[in-house]
């Protein structure tokens, strides 16, 4: 991105040459919001593969897990189960959830 991002939060100016590589803003049902900014060239080096795509799997202290998958129809995909009970309902990992997803990378194809 080579232009300023207008977000519902203001940060001090980052060091020269440091630009966001990704941003995500979400609104919750209770009219609250979350914002996530990512800086740097790589989100995390792949440590495994899923369906031919480079992937990274991580576990959390609460028994949850994350699956990051690179190059899925040109997209970066991240899925997270935040606790052990949720992960158990998903079959013990996030592979089935990933494989059940249909991605629409072009906005005009969104349903």
C-alpha cells in the first residue's frame, strides 16, 4: 500500500520505509470494533503443507490452534480455533474446515 489508511485508531508514525502489509478491521454485533495491522514482508514461514499449499500450524496455550495457508487462489488464509473445545468440535484440527471452504478472491464473485 502506498497511501494512508484511515482507521478508527491513530498510531505514531512508524520508522521511515515501514509500511503495513495487511490490515483488518472488524465490527462486532455489539457495535464494538477490532483492528489488526501487520508489518513486514512475511507473516510466518511455512512449516507444513495442506493440499499442495505452503502452510503454518501453531497451537495456543489454551489448547486452540491456528492454520495459516499461503497462495490459495492468490489469497492468504488464516483460521483459528481459540480453545480446545472448539478445536475438538472441528475434528481436532482445522484441515477439514479449510477443505470445506470455497474462496471467491474477486469482489464481484462474493455471495
